[in-house]
């Protein structure tokens, strides 16, 4: 692995270690899981109950904090996702 990539990874690890906001951490986790799933072809629907409960709790906290979007934006994202997945 090139030294630059290793340095970037170490920097990211250090930044993540400083974050205490659960919603922010879950967003990063989802982003990273998406990338890992692309690399390994793991079905992201295959989650255990504890993960689903945790995602639900983070989702509720996010809504309570006012982090919402319109139904139009949601539909647009779903359509883009479906196209990406070939559905």
C-alpha cells in the first residue's frame, strides 16, 4: 500500500476516534459499509436484529434533530439507487 494511502487511513482513524455524535458515526459507518459491500458483494440487506435496532434508534435521533428531507428528494434517491442496482 502506498505510504500516502496509509497516512490518509491513519488520519481518518484519528478523526473518527474524536467523534462522539452517534448519528454522525452511523452516517460514516453506512458510507463505509456501502463501499466495502461494493468491493465484496455482500448483501447489505443481510443484517442482524441488533444492527437494525441501532439503525432505527439513530434514525429517530436524526429526525428529532431535524435532519429530514422531502418526499420528493427521497423518491429521487430511491430511483437512483434502483438504477444503480439494476432494478
